[in-house]
C-alpha cells in the first residue's frame, strides 16, 4: 500500500496532459482552496461518481484520559467534514478487498 501525495498527483497529471507541473499544481491548489472555502461556509461539495463532502456537527461527549482513567474529560460539540463515497468510487474500491485480506 502506497501513500500518494499532492506532488505525486501533480507529476502524474502533468505527464498525462502535457501541462507544466506548475500549471497542474495551481489547478489542484485552487481546487483545494475552493472546496475548503465552501465547506467552511457549510456548503456541501458533490463530485459526481466520486463522492460528497459535507460538514456535520458531532455531539458533545465525555472522554477518558488513558493516563488518568478515573478523570472525565468533556469533549465539546464540533463541526467535522464527512465524506460519502459515490457509486463508482465504492465499486472500484470494493475490488481491493482481496488484496487487503492477505
């Protein structure tokens, strides 16, 4: 299992499209900025066949410090980003299961 970085994506897309790495980097960076900005405004971001990002509120809860298990630590409600994969992404990722069972 490999980790793919933004740099890896830039190089791959640059090689496939003939665009310079700087042009590809700028587009990817703008994409990230727009998605982040929209999520920060509580807008959903839907990419058909890939998935949807949405902001959800977690409930407040009581946690435990592993070093002091008898001390309760209140965890406040907060906003987090949830990703729901699209149909095509789910189907393609499901094919990875035999590789994960080894």
